[in-house]
C-alpha cells in the first residue's frame, strides 16, 4: 500500500497554542485552547497549577516517541484504555504481545518524523516504526477514525488503564495469560 503523503494523519497541531516560550501565546487564546481539548478528564486545579497555567496544559497534552527520538508525537485528545493483542502478526512485529491505545485522529500529531517508516501489513493497514532505532509505534487502518499507538511509546505518566486481551485464540504457546480481570476475546474486539 503506498504511503500517504506527508505521513500526517491528523489536523495540524498548532504548537503556538500549546507551548509557551519560543512559540509564544496570546493570553486571550487560552480559553479556546482549553475548549479544543475539552474531551479530556477534568479535575480541580491544584495550587501549583493555579500559579502556573501551563501546568494544566502539560497535564492534558501527552507526548511519546521512539527509543532514539527520531519519531515524536503529541496527543491532545483522550486516549482509549489499553488492549493487549496476542495475534501472531503483533507478536512478530513487537517481539511479543502488542499493547495499544488509540486516539481520535485530530488528537494525534507527529512533531518529529524523520525516522518514521511504514510497513504495509495488509491492503488497509500500515504499521509505523522508527527506521533508525526500530521501535514499533503506530497501527494505522485506512478510514478508521482513530490512530492506534503502541502504549509503551508514551512518556510517563501515561494515565492509561488496561482493558482487554484480544486474539487469545492465536496467542503464543510459550506463555500463559492468567485471569487478570480484563475482558478476554478469542478474536478482535473494540
Ligand atoms: Zn527511533
Ligand atoms: Zn494483533
């Protein structure tokens, strides 16, 4: 499958709206910035945050990337809980079970992609990895509303929780999956 132009699956990330300092920000734009990420979980502002409004945005905006830094991304919308995929394709590609979260595409933006390469896993799915360090990063299904992200590539704290094991019907024969209270599916589930 041919690569999509620019490898940019989402809306342009407006750096000036999220980062202070060299990019600058107009004070009156803060309200609309908060509105634009209003899909996120909310809690009362702490004292520290009250004295530093940027602390609020840093909490809401998550970042991640590969092992060497040649691929970096920013997440500005809510991430889904983590699904562990035990299928043979994921096990080969990750070296073991795949752990995925996902975000609506407008909430995903690559901020560094010099290392990004794509592997056409099927006619409609491509897997993104770093060509410089080999990290597995993205699972991108054509036409899907969300971009799937390898959970291990997010910077801590991720705030993520586990949700399900899928494709247990084709898990490897070299490990067990104890009952950990998560949803269990023999095949795919969302
Ligand atoms: Zn890398
Ligand atoms: Zn899989």
